[in-house]
C-alpha cells in the first residue's frame, strides 16, 4: 500500500510533510525482563537501581564506547494495577533497561567485553528471571 498523506494542518512546522525525518543520531536498545519469582519488589528495585546500575556504569568500556545514555525503569505492582484499571494492555515485564549508542558496533563492543560477561551477567542471577522468561529486546 502506498502512503497517502492525510489532510492535516500541522501545529509545529518541524513535523510538516516536507520537513523530512526527525532523525536522532543514536540507536536505542530496550531490554525487557522479569524479576525472579522468589525476589520481592523492594529487593528487586534496590538491587537493580543500585548494584546493577553501578556495575554497568563502572564497566571500563561503558565510557570507552561512549554509551550516550543508560536508563532503568521498573513497573511497581501499583503501576501495573493502574495500567490494567485504565484498560490498557500491560507489557508483562518488571523492568526495562535502555542503552543508547551512536553505532551498533559500540553496543557489540560493550556487550561482548570480558567485563560485561564477568560482572553484569552473573549479577543478573541475583534478581532477573532471564533463564526462564528471557530478555526481550527492541532496538531502533
């Protein structure tokens, strides 16, 4: 199907049909995962927010490959309940980490480094259920 432009009066000229794409010079990788069944929400959030964040940012290649941004988000049971109450479909994950890089090769270098394998993957065993439910990734 060929795209046909709808008749629309733009409020902001930077989104006008002739303005071109709003290009962002980064690749954002979003990793969705669940907590271990035997880990309570408080422990999950504290470990993820403190220990795992520290291990990630302290990794030597984090700065060498110039990770542009690292974001952690988690869904509390209260937020999940609000999403359901609002009639929205819930992504059934407890957390999402996002890493922004300039080039795909930057992510490959970081994620295949010995430090990543030695520190970050073993740390995931303390709070992530990646062995059973996996980690889902969206990149763009």
